[in-house]
C-alpha cells in the first residue's frame, strides 16, 4: 500500500529538523500505539534528504549487540566508525561530537526498550544532551509504542529525561476521509458496508488497513473472513499488543476488557460478571496509564456523577478483537476457524450497529463546528430508557444536533425518537435550539 496522509506531521518534523540544523539540537518524541506508522513516517519525512538519517532499532538484545547494530548503521551512513564504542552512551557521545560540524537526523525506535536493555541509558542520555545540545546540530527522534512507558520516561518528574523533549508528536489513526480515499483507490466500487467494516476492524490503524489492502480483502465479507482465518495476522495481534504492556497481570486486564467488549460497561456490571472481583484499580490503570479504555458520562452530566459512568474500549481493533477473537479463543486453539468465521458473519451486523454510532460521532468531530459530542441516557437498572445515540452541542452555545443511528432506516421509529428528544429537552437541553436527524449507512 502506498503512503497515505501525514502531511501535517511530515511538515512539522521537517520544520523541527530545520530548527535543529540552523540553531541547535532538538529532541522530538514520537508516540502512538503499535502499527500506527511511526517508522514509516520517519522514513518518509527524512529518507533521501541531503543530510543523513541514522535509524536505530532498539530490540531486546544485550547492549553490546545493540551497539554492534548501531555501528553498522553509522558505517553505512557516515562511512566510518571509531574503535572503542562499547555502550549506547559512547555511540551517542560520538554522534553528538560529529553533529558539531555535520548536521544529522538520528532516530531511535522503540526507545522505551532500554528499560529492559540497560536503564542507565536514560540518565546517560540526559547528561549528554544537557552537555551538547546547545552547540550541536542533531535532530534527535525518539519513538516508542509502549505508550505507558514512553509517558513515564518523558513526563514523570522523577525520570532523567523529564522536560528534555522539545516536541512530542502523538500519531493518531487515519481519519475517515483517508479511509475513503484508500477504498476508492483499491476498491472503486466499494459500498458503505465495506467502509464500515474497514472502520470497524482497523479503526484507521495504517498497518491493519495495509494488511487488508495488500491481501486484496476489500469487501465487508472478505475482511471479516480474513480476520477469523487460520492465516490471519489478526488472530494473535491483541495479545502481542497488550501482554508486553500488562506484564504478569495481563489475565485480569484481559478479563476486564472482555467484559467491556461484551457490553458490560459499568463498573458494577463488570464486577458482577467477574464474580465480585475487585477491579477498580485495573479500570483506573486501563484508563489513565494504558489509555485503552475511556470513561464516559451522559453529555452535560456532572463530572462527579459516578452512578452513570460507563467504560468503552477506545481502540476499534481491540474492541473487535476482544469481542470476536479472544472471546472465542477455544475455537482458535482447536483450529475451528470455519465455525469462527460463521459466528463473526452472524453477529457482525448487530455489533457493527454500535460501531456505526462511533463512526458518526467521529465524522461530526472531524467536520467541526461542535464544542462537545456524546450520548445521553438516564441512570437506571438495566437498559436505560430514553437513551439518545448522539447529542452534539454546537459552538454557538445555544443549538444542538440530536441524532438517532440505525443501520437501516427501516428500523427507525420517528415517534419514539421525538419522544426521547422532548424528554432530553426537559432534562438538559432547555433553551437550546434542537435539530434532529437520522443517521444510517446511507449517510456515511
């Protein structure tokens, strides 16, 4: 798949490079979940330029083995490596000395892995950076996929590199317009059902989109079957993403996420589904440390109103993976992919109706003109009465869009919806000018 999007990120990275080359060295941190395209972005922004790009990948090796890898890259790009480089600190010292007279871009990928290789690298980097940055011209890029660890390295006041980053770029998934562009290129006759499946499965994560495009799976059914096939790279992807983050406690975190993916979205419901397990701390870490779930409340409700709090998995792929793959792990273990595919195809239409709401909320966010976009419901046992799919408050401060979302207009009951809207008006939207609409797959 060709390179898509990222024009603003490339422009920003090149702007930072120009500052580093004309003034003094700059440190830029690039974060984002795995498969988001950090390495591709770096290479697209700097490969082929007049000044060298030195790209170092931090694998789980000994420090000596990493230094050998780094020396090979230096020799290839600069033509010479001095004897005596035995540590990462020595490599950085040499490159910073070189950057006094030779501007260069140095990218260290999976930077957080130095916690496993040699944690003293971070304090060594601090000392070297503080000593050299103002009289050298290095454009230093530090990228990482373990977001909780990268956040700790650069934003925890107790860490050596706290406050050293000049810029932090957090890569986001592709926007909806980009997904449409990709489908137009690879499947010009695509349907909105195909678009919804691509959004549901990938959430706009570039690598997942690439896997589907490069394998020629561009219709909804083909995508769904591929994700649940014995040759699918998606089968174990969730485990690869999360076990490194969670460590030995991954079993409890997986259980919580499975519950949320199955529709248990309040803490009390999750606790009950797990037999009374204490999961408050896990929910907090999933939200605030790992950024995998989001706490949300009815729009315009008070922040402290705990009895209406719900949780959702923020990442579309992980939501899909827990709902269909991890939940049916026993089918995978006994190689029963035929029945797994049947189950996915059977349950997908109902499941995708929920994701369609997320799609239209994101579409409104990307279109702009709103100061807040969410949903609304009343707190009560069981399924909330008068639940409204989308409430979007416009920036003018006195008007709102209230929308119902259905896969098909045939399932829409206008009298029921208008009754919900009038109830919503009396509860939280008194004084607002309210526009109403129905969003279906035809409006995607």
